[in-house]
C-alpha cells in the first residue's frame, strides 16, 4: 500500500513483445534478460518473469546481491553475475546456484582451493572495453588450465562485451570480434555451454555470431534504443511511464516567484499546479522547464524542482487530482535523455525506489508492486 499518487507504470506486454521480437531477429538459441539495477528501474522480479515467459531463458545482473534477490523468487533459471565478485563470496553464489564471472588470473588463483558445492564460471574476455576481463591469449589459456585443475569449478561460459556496438560504424565491433578470435585461439570454444557476446545494440544490428549461441539483452528489452547512431530494424515499445497527480492549485500574481532560489518569476497572473514528485524520486533538478502532460495537454515545469515536489504552470482546464504524465508515449524516455544530454539508460535507472512500480499485463493493471526494499516482503511466490 502506498499513500502518495506518484507511480511508475511498467507495461509487461510491451517488454514481452520486445523480448520475443529481438530474440527471433537475433536468431540465438538462448537469451539472457539483463535485469541488473532493478531491471533498469522497472522492477527486477516482475520483469524477469515476463521476459522468461516471452523467450528469454536466463537472467543476468551486475552484482551478487542482485542475483540473490532474484534467486529468492525465481528458482530454476540460470542467473549470471556479470561483474566481479569477491573470491570469498564464491560459496555464497554457488550455494544459490548463481553463475559468476572469472575475470582475472589473480581472482582465479584465489579461488583454486574452492571446495564447496560445484560453482559455474563464465570466463570474461576483454576484447577492447578495458573494463574487466582477461586481456591476452596466454591468460585465457592459463585461466582454463587453472580452472580445470579443480573439479568443483565448471567452465560453463565465455563472454565479452562490446564498447561501440551502438556506434555509427561497425569498425569497433569488427575489431573486437577479431580480438576475440585472437584471445581464444588456444582454447576450444566448444568446451563452453554458453558463448555470449552481444548486448542490445549487437543483437539488433549484427545478429548471431557463428561462435556464439547466446546474447545479453538489456536496454532494448525495455523498448529503448541503445543509441541514435544506428537505425533500429523494427520499432521498440517503451514499457516505462511515470505519473503523478495534482495536489494543489493556486494563482500567483505577476512578479511572484516560484520555488527555491526564485528562479522563475511570473510575468503575468499565472495558475500553478503542485506535484508530489521531486529529485529524491530521481526527477532531477535538470528537468526544470520540461513539459508534462495533463489530460492530453502539455504544460511546463516552472521553478526549481524540490526534493519531494515540483510546480507546473497550468490553465483552468486542470483540476486537483488530475493525472500528470511526466514520461509517457508522447514525452518519452528518449526525449528526456536528449534534453538532459544523457542516455535513456540513465533516465530510467534514476527513478528511485521511493516511487512504486505498478504493472500492466494482458492490458490490465495488475496492481502488483515491486516491494523490493520492504524488509517484510521479499517478492517470493
Ligand atoms: C549491462 C550489460 C549488458 C546489457 O547491455 P544493454 O546495452 O543494456 O543491452 C550486457 N552485458 C554486460 C556485461 C553488461 O554490463
């Protein structure tokens, strides 16, 4: 139960359409749904279930904490932690049947004495991103040899990550593919159950690589383009929308200022509506001046956005309690990203956990909410 009229609505039907469309287009046997960062702000468990129903068959996240949270609700699906975990946490991951990333020789050496339940490892190859991963062919070869000395360690996967798959030209992608060949020359890729290279951009643009059988689908599952540098092969459907309601309406006279710092001064008599959403909800101060939509009409946010509230210049068509759309199909995530000189990823990830997520599926709003940070509710079935 929430007592504030500000919410995110996530359209699970759209997520499912995006997943099945992209899976079909890419031609992979398997597909990771990337649900890190609380499914890019959409709600990890509900999105994961929807994606799995639509054709994804595995889940991946950035951190072990995220994987454990998912595992409490979703039992029988492989979950991969794509980031580096602490060596001493391997037992925790393996006990929960969570696959982890072997990204570095020192890390691999420090788990060689591991003697718990069998642990699944995915070798991370750094082909040019320079973030995490093994960077030369000898290290990749040595990593495999070391892992194979311990029967409790299974080499189940091998992956890399593209830095510029969403760029205008494919030169960077091609260079990383070549580097992958060079780095894996001394190992047999057939030894790995899952070879996965592609993020959303590569899935949409390049399809299945002959050496790979799996991709990792993040941003485009949510209906957002990885960038505007390349043309999408088909339309994606934005699943995320952000809403609030007018709590108060007032008229101010010419010369009156609005909000902290008095940055907006009314040039004439102006009608204002106040919304219960602010920067602590991830509705950042940078959004000052952006339009919102009320009953199909757009109105600007005026004055500084406060921690919990902001003000909109309205007219007499707007009433207390009216729904205000801050992000919808007309005021898209991409519009907000462009205005803020950032990317859609950052807009959706920024909307904080103080804002409840409600879900639409089969055309109906389920009312099911993402209760993630409520200690007494874990999202278990
Ligand atoms: C986040 C992430 C992805 C997903 O990328 P998108 O661009 O959102 O599709 C895939 N792989 C790794 C390693 C990631 O960190």
